[in-house]
C-alpha cells in the first residue's frame, strides 16, 4: 500500500493526518473523509475544547454523516507518531472491519484486562 491509495489533505503531522480513501461501507464502495489522531492529540483537543480531559483510554472510530467530500471518519490510535505506515494500517483496518456502523466505537481499551 502506498500514498497512491489515498489523497493527503494536509501534510502529515506527528500527531494528526487528514486524508481521503475509498473502501466498503454498508455494502457499497464509499469515499472516507478521514482524520487520524494519536491518543495524545485527542486528549489535547478535549482539553482545548474546554471539556474535562478523561485521559482517553481507548482507541476509537467515529463514523459521521456523508458530506460532499465523503463519509466523515475519525480514528484515534494509541501510537507515538502518525506516519505513512500508520495511515496504511488504518486504511487496511477500516477496509476489513466487517461490522462498521455510524457512530462512536471504542476498541482495545487500555483498562481492560
């Protein structure tokens, strides 16, 4: 998988990437309008938004509504840095996740034993 598989919307930052890619969703091929964040960046965003920071302890997928540029997708991962490898693995995960549905989904909570 290479950068040719997605359209980068802004240069990759250490904690964030914005890109579009195609993949299946609810039985049809769609364009994902994706934002990929590290857990640290998500915690920072929550704090900057004036909300109490609960130390986001779970990786998550948020699937929003369909807009003119695709279906809104936010993925939060517990990684130190966003890079092309992390983007590629995220696209593979989304393309192969069989039970995606609109809304907020947490997975792999750090406090689960």
